[in-house]
């Protein structure tokens, strides 16, 4: 920082000295007198300084232009990044909505299918219960029939025994008691 201040002070001092020397050289030229080599060097230095100052102004203007352009580009790029970020947020939101919609659809379909299957199971359970009741009824009827068959068998068996007894008595009466 110290060298920058020194540089500005030296430049300012050199500029003042050169202006004064140019004023004297200009008077001499206006009077038509012959210039010395050092005065010609002062004229050349003045022209070089004017060109350097003009170049400095052009460089400062160019620096200002470049800084403005960089700022414009920065603003443009920031805006583009914001736009892209917004588009990604919108896309993320859209995808989240679509996934939620799909999830809700699948959940609803699953619930509907579950209700359908549950209803079918209930229907099958009712039919099984109905069949079980019918089977129980049939078992009771079969048991009843078995009892009847047993009763009929016993009756037939009793009748058969009675017939055999009667036939024996009849045979014994007809052919005698111990013939055979």
C-alpha cells in the first residue's frame, strides 16, 4: 500500500514539473527560438505522458466496461441458475405428485382387491357352513336310517328265528321228532 501511495505522489510531482517545463518550452517555441536537446526531450516526454494518460483513460474505460459486462453476465447466470433450480423444484414436485397418485391408486386397487377377496372368502365360508349343516343333517338322517335298518334287521332276524322255529315244529309234527 505504501508503494501505491508513493507511486501516486511521484506521478503527481512529475506531472507538475513537466507542466511547468512545457510552459517554458512553449514560450520559447512561440518566440521562435531554437530548442535544446533537453527541451526536445521535455516535448517528447509531454507527448508520451499525454499518450500514457489517454491510454490510462482508455484502460480505465475498458476496465469499467469489462466489470459491467462481468456483472451483467453474473446476473444473467444467477438468473439462469435460479430458473433451472425452479424447474428442478417443479419437476421434483411433479414427480412427487405422480408417485403419490400412483401410490394412492395402488393402495386403492389393493384395498379393492382385498375387499373382493374377503367377500369371496366370506361367501365360501357361508357355503362351507351351509354344506357342514347339510352334512350334519345327513349324518343324523343316516344315523336314523342305521337305527331303522338295525331295527328291521333285528325284526327280520326275529321273524327268521320264529319261522325256523315254526318250520321245525311243523317238520317235527309232520315227520316226527327225532328223524333226522
